[in-house]
């Protein structure tokens, strides 16, 4: 999940932009915060970004940088 957040931040941040990852240990867990100065996520998608298989850009198939899921 963290790798996906980081790669999305890098993909949507300009070449002269900045991506920061902050890791904060808690009692029994760890919090990650990824911030960048890219184009951001539209408000209507924010609540769903951690949903499995949810895509903001529905046009991204495996041939265009998307992930192909295979159920077995």
C-alpha cells in the first residue's frame, strides 16, 4: 500500500516537485503520511482511495500502467 501511495505521488508530481514520506510509530502500529505538491486527489475520491480495486482513472488498464488482478 505504501509503495502504491508513493508511486502515485511520484506519477502525479511535476519533475521539479517534491514528495515527502513521514513515518510515525504509535503504540501498536505505524502511521504513514505521503505529501506532495502534485495535482492532488479530487474531493469526491478521497474517502475511497484505500478501497481495494478502486481507481480514480477508470481508463487505466494493465496496458496503460494499471494493475491486472487474477482471481484463483
